[in-house]
């Protein structure tokens, strides 16, 4: 009875969340590597092991319809997390719910809710033509004819796949292959989409198409998206929320605007004067000066760039003024501790 109630509690907790993760951990036991020939020989016969935590006790939840960037430096644990969320890897400990379903225990049920794309590895069959790969998906997911045609047409309008639909997958360019992978992942209209570096290696046009596709799927179908990426443009264009992971731990989680506010509370203003004597300001610090060009730093909550320009210009004629917006690149660099 107690167990049944506990189960119901968990179901209730996941309502409204497309994804819920609690204390998720993935550990690997690996051979300890030490420098030197003698250690190398010793480890051949008597290997010593150590445990590494690729993902170390992370918890988060994502409401339906949200596009979240899951970012972090190389080796942080992003792909390992995505693989556990999609049921490809079994967690060492912790719990996952995708629309209330546990992907490890109910793999067959969860796949109907999920689309997964790995930028580094295709899910398509190399030996088939792209269209045949889609047909295969249609059978695997038992998609009815009308829905299949409707989805394919809708996605073709955004991604333009008709011109290479009869090309064997192995002959597709990277950009074409990525478009194909996205279509294949969305043919059964999953409500949750995991994208692991979907724009990696793509040119400007390719990135544009993929981003447009993600936006449109989110807008039209309300798809919940987790996106891992090293491309700041992807984040800027698509994501309202950032989860930052480092060494297997979540180090930041929140709306992009809130993180910017907290991590980078200051802004800069560059003022070009007619001479080398800048105006002193009570609430803005001069951080550098090169001839007539003076850089002020001020707290965003204290005053706006426009206010500062007005107050300086009221005291002295200025030639030019530029407000430097905080770049997302800087936010992430500071958060990573780089
Ligand atoms: N099968 C495995 N055996 C041992 N260690 C592993 C295994 N898979 C991943 N790791 C380790 O787990 C850590 C996290 O790897 P993961 O691939 O999740 O990183 P990532 O954040 O996706 O990095 P990247 O940005 O380079 O793709 C790394 O230190 C990696 O070496
Ligand atoms: Mg990765």
C-alpha cells in the first residue's frame, strides 16, 4: 500500500513536466593510468581501477514546450546525460521520467514519446536511400499513412529534402544527412526531442535550416527540446533556459536573462571625447583609457547605458558613445570558470 502511494506521488510530481530527472548519476570503472613504462607494464598484469562520475547526482525538470540548452565544456557529461534520458544508457543511480515514463524500465513505451538526434552519428541506414530510411521508420513506429505524408510534407517545406530523398544515405553531404536525421526523428511526432550537437560542422545555411526547423517544431507541435551544443548562435536563437554542466555536476540552471544578470551584473560604455579629460561619474568606474576613448563600467541595476550617456553628455561634449552588451560568450566563459 505504502509502495503504491509512493508510486502515485512520483506520477503526480511529473505532471506538467516533459522531463524530470532526480539525482541522476553515471559512473564508469576505468583502469587507472599512471606515467612511466614500469607502471604501464604493471597495469597490464595487475590493473588498478578507479571510478569516474561522468554524470554526478544531477536533478532538473523541464516543463512541456520549453527549449533548453544543455551546455558545458568537453567531457562535462552532456552526451552521457542525453543517452540516459533516451534510454540508450542505464543510469548507475537516480530517476528519470519522460512524460511520466521511465526510459530505462519502459524503453518501448518511451520511444513513442521521443525523438533523438546525435550530430556526430547518424541514425539513418547507410545502405538505404533517404526516403527508404523514412519508410523504415514508418514501419518501426507504425505511423499511419495520412500522418506520415502530412509530417513529411510539413518538414520538407522547412528543410527542403525532396531534392535528395532518393540519394543513398552514404552519399549525402553532412548538411543533407542532418536534415534527414531530423526528419527521421520527428516522423512519429514525438513530444520530446533530444538534440546532441545538431549543428556540428554545418555551414551558415545548414545551421540556419536546422535552427528554423527546431523553432517551427516547437511552435507548431509544442515539442519540448533539450539541445546540447558548443555553438553560441544556437543558444542565442533558440533557448530561453540554460543548464550548464561541468565535471558531471550542474553548475548553473535558469533563464538566460537571469543568468546574465547574476553572472555579469556590469555593462560597459565606451565614450569618445574631443580631448583626453573624461568626465568622472559617481556610479560608473573608468576601467581603461586610450587617448580620447574612455571605457566606463557600471552596474546594470544601478543605471542604464542611455542614462549614463545623458549624464556624461550634460557635463561635456562627446563625439561618440557605444554601449557594450554582455556577450553570451562571456557569460558562459565566466560560468565555466575559464
Ligand atoms: N564508456 C565510457 N567509459 C568510460 N568513460 C566514459 C565513457 N563514456 C564517457 N566517458 C567519460 O565521461 C565523461 C563525460 O563524457 P560525455 O561524452 O558525456 O561528455 P560531453 O559533455 O558530451 O563532451 P563533448 O562536449 O566533448 O561531447 C568524459 O570524461 C568521458 O571520458
Ligand atoms: Mg558530447
